C-alpha cells in the first residue's frame, strides 16, 4: 500500500495512492485488514468454483468442499462486519 502527501497547507494529509481520494485516508485496523483478506479469499473461491464447474470432468467432492469453505468464509465476514460496524438504532 502506498501513500502520498496531499498539499502543503492546513488541510493536507495522507491519502492512498490508487485508493481513495479526499483529504486523508483513515488508518486501517487489524479487523479491517482481516475483513479485506477474508473477502479476497471469498472472491478467489468463487472463481475457483466457477472454473471447476466449467471444466468437463469436475470432482463433485472438491466442488462441495469449496462451496462449504465459501459459506464458512461468508459467515466469518458477516460476523466481523457486525463487530466492526456497530448496530446503531436511529
């Protein structure tokens, strides 16, 4: 992850290069890093499942295992999102 300095004045701050634009990017927490990692693994599993299904001779047991792992990741993602973002009743 690369950062760049925005301006020299009072409103300057750090922002992500090839990331968010704006005054300054907020530092990521370990929970947010873990969440991003889980989401990436979930996307990777989705691609692997699609590739396996599209192959002529796919292993049904392997497909079932990948789908089960994907569901487990989805549950972990949901749990972590609930921990990071508080449930505020407005």
